[in-house]
């Protein structure tokens, strides 16, 4: 796992790829999401506002994109860190 020093002023970013391609990681996440019926989208989140926006101003277009990608083209995490199941 690659870690950046917090003293360098850069936030910690986990190595989500772990030696695999971005496409493989995204496909594995989608397969697990379907298998385990994961709810991880804005519509399933307790932090959504009545207007459909995010209480924490997360860019909803990322969470609503099809197909969903958990890792971006540059290897950074796209998953919302503020997600909280709405209990339904």
C-alpha cells in the first residue's frame, strides 16, 4: 500500500489498485455491489438534501455516473467518504 506523508501536506490516499488495472478494480467493485446488493448511491444516502444535492457538497455527478467507477483514471478514490445509509 502506498502512503503519502501527512507532513508533506498531502492527504492519505490508499492504493486501491493494489497492482491491478483501473478497469479490473472498477469491474470487481461493480460485481461485488451486485452480489452483495450494496447501496452506495446518492439516492440511498441520509446526507442528501431535499433538492437532490449533497449535504457535504460531494459532486453528485460522480456518484450518479454510469457505469459507476470507484477509482478514477488517475487512480484516486471516487467513492463518497461521507456516505451514510438512509436506513430504508
